[in-house]
């Protein structure tokens, strides 16, 4: 068996270290390409009258208690 002595260490990777810079994320980087002003206008728009006049159905007390116990279990 031959024995060899390594005189220089093997280099597997050579990394180049860059100067650290702040990273700024933008919504377009993640595929959420939208207009912020348009979204703001949509959120501030009044709801249609059909959504604001909805009434809740009348529920019998026994039915409610049974559904409530079912929900808790």
C-alpha cells in the first residue's frame, strides 16, 4: 500500500463574500402584483343594500340548545 502525504489541503468550495446589503421585499417578488390604490378604493366602497339588510332566521330555543350542545361536543 502506498502512503501519500498531502502537502496542501484540498479546496472543495470557494465562496465569495459580498458586502451585506439590506434586502427590500416587494409584493411583486411573491407574485402578488396588484395596485394598492385600487384595493384601498374597493375596501372603502359601501356594501350593497342586499348585504346590509340580511335578517337572521328565527330559531327555537330547544333547537338552539341542541345545536349548541352538539357544537360543544
